[in-house]
C-alpha cells in the first residue's frame, strides 16, 4: 500500500509519553515531502530519539496520527514498514549469527558484491578484511570486536544495504573522528539522493546538507524552518 520511491512523512498533533505522568512529545505537527531532508537538533532529553522511535512503532503514541507515504502507520504491516523505513540509532544491536546475516538482516536478495561495495564506500572494509572468515565469520550477540566508531559504521552499512525510502539517522557520527566523519558524510549524501531523510544531531554544524531544521525542546517544536531562517 505504500507508494514507490521516497516517502513523505506527516506528524499530526502527536503526543507521546513512556509513563502517564511525563509527556515526552507534546502536540507535534510537521510534514516532509518525499525526498526532503530534515535536521533535528535539541538538548539532551528533548525528545529527538523518542520522535524517531514512534515513527517505527517501537512505541505507540497516546494521541494524534503519524503518516508515512500518506498512510497511517498503524495501518501498515510491520515488515512493510521496516522494509521501507531505516533507522540508525545511537547504538548497534548485533545478534548470534554470521557477519553477512548481521549486515543484511537475512535479506538474501543482497549480494556479497553489494555488501563489499557498500562497506568499501563507508570505510568498514578494513574491519571486515581483518575477520578470519570474511562475511562468513560468526558474530556473537554483544561480543563483536567493534570499536564505538566501527559499531556506528556497522549500523549505517546495515541501513545502506536495505536501500530505504525514508531513513532516520540518530546522531550517526557522534563517535567518529573527523576523517571518518567526512567519508561518512559523502556516503550519507549519496544515500539521501534516493530517499527522504531525517538526521538527528547535537550540533547545527553537522547538518550542512539538510533542507529544513527542527529545534526540539521539552518535547515541543521550538522552531521549524529552512536552514537560512535559523
Ligand atoms: P539525547 O540528545 O541525549 O539523545 P533525546 O533528545 O534523544 O536526548 P530522548 O531519548 O527522546 O531524548 O528522551 C526524551 C525523554 O524521554 C527524556 O526525559 C528521557 O528521560 C525519557 N525517556 C527516554 N527513553 C525512555 C524510556 N525507555 N522510558 C522512560 N523514559 C524514557
Ligand atoms: Mg537521543
């Protein structure tokens, strides 16, 4: 039921709380057209990650409505939602299984060539080359020998491989050094040419390529506009 290509997004008066007593998102209303890029900034605890979690239905909202590609997300089957919407969170979850399965999430349409090309582009191929059995290397949950920065690249590679139509990057470069961050920036720009994107960042300076910026504070939209307006 979702249209092909980049997906638009709309929040309509969305209110959400983890616990009844403390609202985390309050009356959030905004929309993005297909292909637009939004940067979200705001202080620690302002609700940035929560906003991305409710988009993937990791939590149900209390009231309001979220539409992706014009469809209320509660009407979508979860596999359809996950196939089209990708998210990189602040930490990566690995599971017991091969390196290949950890990257493709069992999608056997993804070829080894595409995996190698993508890891090359994102700067993760050194790490993969160092694994004893390449893509067949067995990883155990939580136990992989990834540095914080490598883990972040791993999570990004995973999302790149699924070629999402809407992608949410939650502080994708917070653990990378400047050189790695610039490699990553190029790759992210390329991916964003084919999808709608949301990039969550602590600093405005890491959001050079976005069309719009939202400033969140205390679960409310404090500002929303084009880059030049802020
Ligand atoms: P940061 O910049 O530190 O990543 P953030 O803007 O992403 O912060 P959120 O993680 O969305 O902030 O948190 C918003 C509020 O929700 C905070 O007050 C936080 O304590 C609370 N919160 C976050 N996750 C949970 C949870 N699983 N259960 C209960 N409260 C939570
Ligand atoms: Mg966060």
